[in-house]
C-alpha cells in the first residue's frame, strides 16, 4: 500500500537525473523507500529498547543507518 505522495518522490528523483521518469518508476521507488523506512524503524526501535527507552530518537535512526552502510 503506497502511502508516500508521488509528487515529492518524483521531485527528488528528478533532482538526481536529467531524464524522463515514468509513473511506474516513481511507484516502484515509493515501494522501496517504504520498505527501507519500515526496516530502519524496526531496527531503531530495538536500539532504543536496548537503551531503556520507548521512544526512537534521531540518534537511533542515525546509528542504524550507519550500521547498514558498513
């Protein structure tokens, strides 16, 4: 289920390249982005819980993103 709006995703994609971008490409990007957001959020929650918190902070998200870059 697509929840992110197409227009902002299209604009971000358009900033990256000077090419035409199809609606289906935008929709596929949204699907991928939503999966990534969910995955990072789940891992950030685990980091917050290990720190004894119920609230995910920016530091938790940054920590997870840095781990996935490695």
